[in-house]
C-alpha cells in the first residue's frame, strides 16, 4: 500500500502505519513546522516533504492508495476559541479535500479533536462529512480514546475513515480497544497502567511509586505544588502536564510523553542533523501528535 501523509508532524501516522503494515510505502508528506520537520526527517530521511499543504500541486503528486492526516485541530478544540472555518487553520481541511478530489485514493484516514463533533452545534462536522461524501467516499467515524489502546492517557479523538465508492472491504468501526470502556478506572489498574511509563520494555528511568491512571482531571496550575487527590494525570500541548508522586506534583518528562503517545523513547530528542530539540518544542510536538497505537489498530482493520 502506498500512502500520502498531510499535516504530518513528527510522524505519528507513519510510525503507527509502520507497526501495522511494514511493507507500506510513503510517497510523500506535508509539514511546515520547523521542529516537527527536524524530528520527522531524522526518522524518515527518504520521505519527500511537499511542504505547505496550500501549495501542493496535485498533478505532480505520485499515485497513492491511502491519504492520512491529522488536520489542524486548534480551530475546533474546546481549549481554543473554536472559530472553526473562520480560522485559517480550520480551512486547511479543504486542502485535504482538494487532494482527495484530484488524486482519488481508495481510502483516507483523518484525525481531529472530539470537539469537532459539537462545533457550531454539529454543523461543522456535517459540512466535513458532506464534502467527503460529495467526493464519492463512503464515510465512517468514531471517537476513540487512547487509554483503550495500551497507553495511560485519557485522550479522545475523532477518527474518520473513507472508502472510495463506499467499498471499504469490511467495516472499520466500531473499535472497542483493548480496555473495557464501560468500566471505571480504579486502583486495580495502577500497576498495569504505571508500567507504560516506568518501564514496560522501554529504556529511560525508574519512577517507582508513581500513581498514574487514565482519568481526566482539571489542568494543573503552573504554580501549584500539592494536589489533594490520589489520581492525577493530564497531557496537553499548551498546558502544564504532571503526575503525582508522594503527594507532590512534578512535570512529566519528554520520554514519558513519548510513551503516552506510543513512540519509542527519545523519538523527539534529536533533529535530523543531530541537534538536540528543546524540551519546550518536544512537549509541543508530542501534544500535537497522534497516539500511534490507535493508528496501528485502525490500519490493522483497514488493511
């Protein structure tokens, strides 16, 4: 399978696809962020960057079977102003539609924040679905939570899959994930979930004694030192992130954030030329990335 990646970030779709389908070939990607590009190119030096999505000349793109992309979500996120298509980042969805229209790949896989569903009382999402179906694709979608796919992170995202002509070769959704979404996370889950950050086959540090559960709580105040509850974890690209250890809050390390997104340790530590990426940029890039485990599961069904 050949695929084209848009708004590629640090290669979360690529890594997830690679785990599920090692023979898949990337014919190109599109990314403009300075630091994301450095990280991406370190891991995928042979992939061609087509740059700004608005400037892609589709006639010169190679043929491909699958388009993937996590189009910018800030315009639809409940953490932002939710301007949607009034925000230039929101209009970038139409660049995906333009490429789909001109190249006609058999499938697509898109990702965005769950807030997209409720934006403008659902009208924005209906517009997106209408555009995709008008292009001749059968569309299915589901909100998936990263915590159900082997990582201790409560992260809901909507995934949209399309099949040209409505022929998907099998229904992708619903996916229930590895966990039971109807069961509350309780103390019995501590040991299993904690391993994802404290070891679990990864290198880099021993953080024994931490309580890390996939339960969403309010964001940590940047000046806050203590937290009264036993359970604490949050991950966001623009907010302080932290976990509780011995009744005190400390910031998650970049490696822990990589594990929360399903990347190998130190995936974001260096750029293509071996230059070290600052922690600030690592947090930002990881917050904007997709959870690779979820991508792998969808791809397993799609292929």
